[in-house]
C-alpha cells in the first residue's frame, strides 16, 4: 500500500484554470485567457471538454511585469458623461 504522505508527485501541482489563476492575481479570467491565446503565457488542454490550465508561477510573473491597472471607476467600457 502506498503512503500518501511520501507520494508527492502530483503532476497538476501549480496548474490552475483561468478562473482560479485570475482570482489569485486579482485579474479577470478573460484577461488570463487572452494572455494564453496571444502566447504571452503557456496553457495546456486537459481532456476533451476544452478546459485549459496555466501554471501559476508563469501567471504571477507576467502579471507582476505588466501591472498597469486602471482605477476601479475607470474599468469596463467607457461611458458617456451625463
């Protein structure tokens, strides 16, 4: 019988969905998906359902290097002044 405390070879450790990664770096999951689709970070497909995962270290590094953020009231679509 395998002892689970000595078996630390989890191949998915550090890999997260776009949503999970976005929550960790305080970004929208769409931003993480965009980074992956444009080749800024690496993503890998899991199964046949279209699920993709990214490595959190790569997401954190890219997010830190590209930390430009709009003020919360300026995020989203630009609205006409009333």
